[in-house]
C-alpha cells in the first residue's frame, strides 16, 4: 500500500509521535520498527580537515566526470602555438635585456649640453655637483675666474672668459662640449636627469 502524502498520521507515526488506526499509520509503524531494528553502524564523524579524504573525494568526482581534470589541460595545436610564441617572446626579451646591459655597462655617463635663454648653457649629468666642482677646478686652472652657485636644484657656474679666449680655456670648454659664448660671459647650469 502506498501512503497518501496528505495523511498526517503516516508521518506522525513514522516520526514516533503518534499512533493511528488507519492502514497508512499501521504501515508507518511497521516501517519505523524495521528501521529501528537495523543495527546502527559504528561510523566515526569525519575529521574537520582531512586532506587525504578530500583528495580521495575529488579523485572520485573527477573519475565520475563530475569535475573537470584541471591538473593537465588538453594540449591543442592552438595552445601549443601560443606556448611556443610565448617562449620565443620571453627569449627575445632576455636577449634584448642582455644586449642593453652589455651596451651600457661600464660606459661613463655622458653630459648632455644644450643652450638656453639668456646664454645659459644647460647640462645634464649623473652627479651635478661633481661636474660643477670639476668644471670649477679646470676653469680655474686655465686662468678663468668662475663662481659656483645653486639655483632651483641646479648646480651652476658663472664665469667671465678672457678676451680673446685662451687656448687652455677653450680646451676645457671643448672637452665638455660647451660652446664658447660670443660675449665672454659663461653661465652653466647642471642638473641631474629627471629620468633614469
């Protein structure tokens, strides 16, 4: 006999909360007695975190096709091509980096000289103060009166060149690629590069 789902006496009798006289209630009582007669299995609750059990469950789910196998994605012609191109691009970057490192390694940073407003010569150097001291020393040794100064983060020199410019003074200016000013007033401002 199939119990009527609307029969509350079946559910109440099965739950052990009541007894009824209907056929459904009697069937529920027999079912309950059979369930209670079964021996209880000694089942220990699983550990809160059991990595071996988790791995076994995941392996069973993958074997049953419930989870995709993410350990090894299928190799397709397209994925092999992408991997090959990525490897070639990485190798090219390494070669380019090594080439640049070998090209720039050991080179003395050069001074960048450009003229500016009001006859000021602007120079970029890795160490502005060291170049300022070097120029001051060389110009003084060449007989030029020069005065160092600081202005807005620039190390500067203000010098009055002799007229005509001596060969020693001209050699200092040429060595540092500084143009000889037409009026004999030499103003140099040295800054460190703003970018590496």
